[in-house]
């Protein structure tokens, strides 16, 4: 599956737009990571445990978006965007969405 953040694909012709496809995941934070993150805020720097958690969540959400596009026989997804939000203390949602298309 070809995935693009642009609305067009250089060298390709979009024959038909198939509609919105999306994938989402809600990831909870591990209490051990929260403790280490609290300590890290004192000295500054990257909170590697959270970075890994968010990378994993983005990967899962992207996989789900691709599966959504495959169900409608899409060749590619254009205009892909990521979003995130905190749903409640200790959990975050990652969503990825785009427009599924058929190519000529």
C-alpha cells in the first residue's frame, strides 16, 4: 500500500477517490514509565519510554488504516495525517487518517 501525505502522487494518476480510511489506538502509560518520566522532567531531556510507546502506537494505527483501505480495494492512501489526544490521565489516543484512492 502506497501512503502519501500529499494529495497527489507524482507520476501517478488517481482514477477514483474511495473515501476516508482511518486507524486508531488508545495506549495507556505504564506506571513505571510515569515514575521515570517524572524524574526525567527534573533534569530534562527525552523521555525514551514515552517515545517508544508513541512510535508503537503510530505503527499500530497506521497498520489499522492500511487494513481499512485494503477492505475497499484501494491502491494508495493520500493526504495522510496523524493526530493525538489525551483521553484521560494515563492514556493517549493516536489516530491516522487519509483518503483511499484507486490509481490508473
